[in-house]
C-alpha cells in the first residue's frame, strides 16, 4: 500500500521455481518420439503438470503403457484426455485419441478413432494437478 492505495502485486519466480522441461526416461511398447515435437513435461510452482509433444508407431491398448511419469509428476486421480491423432488415410476428417494416466504415472493410449493409421502420430497437450509426493 502506498499513499493509502493498494498497488498491483506481482510474484516473481525464483531460480528454484523456473520451468524445467523433462523427457520420459523410457518410451516403450514400440512407441517413439515423433519428429521434433518431443514428448516432454514440467510442473509449475502451483503443482500443475503439463504434458506436450507427439509419439508414433507403438501399440495401442488399455493395458499397454507408453511411458511412466516420475513421482511428483503423477495425477491425484486417474485422468482421461482426448487429443489429436493422425488423419492419414481418412482424408481431412479430424481424428482423436483417448489417453489414460493412472496414479502410478503410467500413460496409455487406450483408443484412436483412425482405424486406417491409428498410431501414425498421437499428440499430447494437457495439464493436470500433481499428487503430493511422499
């Protein structure tokens, strides 16, 4: 407060709070990074985890993980997301995928609407609250 008037408050991030993008340690079950749009994630100072990037070529299934998020980057409850999938083979019809992330950090591509080229590419672009570590 200055001269009886509240001034705008701004929070500055310390060097310990700067965004640090991380990559999955291991991508499994035939999945690979797609081009330059690498799968990566970070956790902001508010505890939100953002997952971006694309993968290609692996096995789709309810019990077939793509990779596992490390402790501290896992959701507080099982999460499901709908994202963009390849339209190759379907003309210009937009295609989607359903991704599941469980509380152990396992990321699964459960299904894809493109039955012609279902694993050509899968794109992530979503955010969720991380569970407390410990």
